[in-house]
C-alpha cells in the first residue's frame, strides 16, 4: 500500500452548550442571565448552524505518533511523528432540536501532515486520528471529547443531488462506479490483513463476504 498524507478534521461533541457566540446580539452577561437554575442549561434559541463559537479546548502536549502504529518508515526504520496542537476556530455543525445537543466542527482542518503507510496505517488510522483529536482538542472540565471527522458526518449534510452525484460517478481511467466490485490479481493483489474480514470482499474466491466487518451505521450524530 502506498503512503498516504492526511489532514485531521476535528469535531467536538457538545453535550452542554457552554460557549459564547461571536458576532451575535447575545453578550456573555445576557447568556448568564438565561441560565435556568432548575435545568442548568443555557438558552439555545438564537443559535444557528454555521455560527462561530468561542470554544476553548484544553492546552495539550504534543502527541507522539509511533511509527509502528502509523506504518510510516524511512528506509527500513519506523519513524515517529510529533503532532502539535494548533489554534482552531469552531462553528456550529449541527443542533439537535429534541435534545438541545450542539455539535461543533473546526472551521478548517489541521495543517500538519500525518503520514501513514502499509497495513499498520490502514488498520490503525481511524484509531489514532480519533485519539489525536481527543487528546488535543477536548475540554475535560466541560466533559467534551473531540474526535476526527468521519465520512458519515459529510454524507449526513450532503444534498440529494450530491448523493446522486456520488452514486453516478464513474472513474475516468478505471470505468468503475461507486459501489462496484473490482477483482485484483497478480502484482495488484496485495492487501491489508484486515481486508479479508470486511464486507464486499472475497480473497482467493469468487464468493463475496456479506457477514463481516462494515462501516458504522449512517446515523445522525
């Protein structure tokens, strides 16, 4: 597997909204006055998706991503990577009208490159991207845990036309449509060890696995 270079998107899941909006009529004192002593929640009636918020995450040490976890090598030697916490602005990504939960998303991805390679990077990528986000962009005192953005987060906000475009897309060079089954042989048949356990795959067989590992359910955050 070739090396991949990733940027890290961060989503902070806010169970309780405890931030001050910038550019809104509500000033901090007004928000404090909206605190209901019986419920201990803030008035969210003026919040809108897309608003910038002053979310302050905890200061964190640099994250050391071990080479044997990421699969990143220089020659035959695994190479560690040091990931620094960055200054990120956050916007409201989603508001759950029933529960009052507010989800924030970083306005931009992180800028530092993370290099992964081989089966180790493939197998561990989701784990360490989420751990980097949690370690560097959470707020312990508020009980907020951050995580890396998922494909489901993007798909949940796509328009019907956007989803249709994905399903109808055909690769110019490969002629493969999204969701098609492709058989690889010879020098192109190398695969990560976890692949044999995934749905939609058949290793050395024409039978396609349909009861193995799969993506997490596409449900709202």
